[in-house]
C-alpha cells in the first residue's frame, strides 16, 4: 500500500524528530555540566531535560494526546460536524505514524533489553 503523506505532515514529523535529537544531544552535555556543579540536579536546571524514563514517558504522552485528538476528529466526522476533511485526514495520518514509530522504538528497546539480559556476567 503506498501512502500519500502531505508536506505539512512531513514537516511536523521532521520538527518532532529534530526536537528529540536536540534533547538527546543536550542530555549528555548537561550531565557533564551538572557533574562540575556541586548540589545541582537536572530537574533544577531545565525541566525539559530529564532521565531516559521521562523522555519515554513524554513521548508516550504525546502519542496518546495525538490519538485522543484523532478520535475526537473522527467522532466529529461521523456526526457531520467536520470543518476540514483534509486536516482531519492529515491528523489521522500523523497519529498513525506516531503510533507506528512508538511501537518500533518499543520493539527495539525490548530487543536491546533481551540482548543485555542474555549476556553472561
């Protein structure tokens, strides 16, 4: 199945990917800076910077919000209250791609965990 992805959806995904890369790249630098400062923590310097668990939790929350928004749009479409069919379809595709990305990341994390657990000590 070939999927048509509008430019707006691609740019939104590109912005999300750039934000994730920027956060991931900033975390090690902030950790080194925090190690030099006594008594400082990541939470006290930047609320956006956090542990890997917080990054994953925030990503899952964003995907969940997109899916909930798409569900509301679908309900409006079913009731005939939809204002812009094209935007609804774009939002649905964005949420589908976000969910697929989340599932791929989950699969890779599980594979990595299983590989680590198989390593001899």
